[in-house]
C-alpha cells in the first residue's frame, strides 16, 4: 500500500503540474479576476477529479474509452468549451489596478460559483483526464484493492490536485507577481486566450 500511495502521489502531481487547460484557466482567473477566483477554480478542478475517480471505480471509464461515439462526444464538448473560454479571454477588457487591489480586476467580477464551474467543467470535459485516471486505476490500483484503501487513494488524489492549483493561484496573486503583471496586463488575456483556443483545437482534431 505504501508503494502504491507514493506512486500515485508522484504520478498525479506530475500530471497536474504539466501546463494544460487547467493550468491556463487557474492562471487566467487569478490574474484577470482575483485570488479568490483562482482558488475557486482550483477547487472546481479538484472536485472534477472526484467524478473521474468515481466512474473509474464503477468501471464506466472503460465503457467511455471503448465507445468511439461517447468518447468523441466528450472530446468535442470539451474542445469547444476550451475554445469558448479562450475566446472569452481573448476579447476581455484589459484589467486595471491589479497591483493595488488583489481583488477583481475586471469590470464584471467573476463570481465564485462561475469560477468553480469553469474549473469543474474544464477538467471534467477533458478526455485526457479520463484516460489518465483509467490508466491509473487499471495499472496502479488493482481490482482487488479494498474499499477503504481505494477511498484513501481518492482523498490523496483530490488533496494533491487541489493543493497544487491552490498553491499556483496563491503564487500568481502575490504582489511581486502582480507588479510585473501590471506591465504586460494587456497581453496576458490575449496570450491565455490563444493558449486555451489552441488546446481546444488540438483536442477537437486529435
């Protein structure tokens, strides 16, 4: 169990740290809105992993991966959602007073619920997350693993994902980071928008 515990922890942490849609969304909502928005986005992402792990335990991940129609449906929905988020960022207004107030930097602040739902849907609709958890539960967590131990692994994964993105949001909201963000605040939403659109396009046509 100890070996599996550390193996799972390392795999999940490395996967979370890789730059991807989740990373870009936390960065976007933290820098363009507020620390709170980034933290709620992180919580949404971590909560989505609970859904992934739930259907993996129930065996539905295998059904999804084996069904071309269902897998493509999730892929297209996820891809177009990322494109939508990217377009929204691309055409957002430039933030102001970022350094002086580590609060909302947009004329229309992002609500906590919307930040959470964006993070939740971004991760939930990513078929790569489905495949990752399927591989994890197939190769590392065996079918004969006790329910109690499986719950421990689920909590471990949730905590690791949330702590990583929580830390990322806190670092991005630091005044030192915001000081330099003020100098390039016009370009940040455009870059992040293009980044998310690119991920969406790759996801749709992969």
